[in-house]
C-alpha cells in the first residue's frame, strides 16, 4: 500500500468571533500528490442552537456549501477564481474573521484522500 501526503483543516463555526469559542462543523482535505481537494461538513442544529441561539443556521450551511464549491473550482457569483488546487486550498485555509473559520493546517499520510476526509469528519466533527 502506497501512502501519499495530505493536509487538512477543520472548519469551525465561531458565532461570536470576539469570544473565540467554536464548534467543529467540517473538514477540508488537500493532497497535491493525488490531485485531490474536497470538503465535507455536518451541522448539528440542536448543538449549534444550544451554543448560539440566534445563529443563522441557513447562513452557516450556505458558507459551508461555498467552501465545497471553491474546492470543486466553481467560479462566478461571488466565488473567487483561483485556478490550481493548491491555490484554492491556500485561500480556504487562510485565517479569517467570519462565522466559518479554518483551524490550523495539519498533515498526514493516506492511501485514500477521500476515505481520509470521511474518517476525519467522523472523528473531528461530532
């Protein structure tokens, strides 16, 4: 079995940026060697409502959908035109002060980036 390097970031929902409290809601995985960039997310509505009762869950879902669209390379309609997968991952993993924020970049080795994305989502987004 051949292992290839990958990088990932956990997407965090940060309803009140000034408090720096968050709940993990998604993961982005990038593997240059496998020409792979994708994201997946999971919104636990009850948990987010308990954490931030006034949070606009539709806006959270829309932001997470936007991340997935950027991963796929979609452009137009306010989406950036970034080209290569590495540039898209760099843009997606850059720090920002919005409700959906990427955590730090981590790395590892995997035989299957798509399976790794699912495993990370299951392990890190509860």
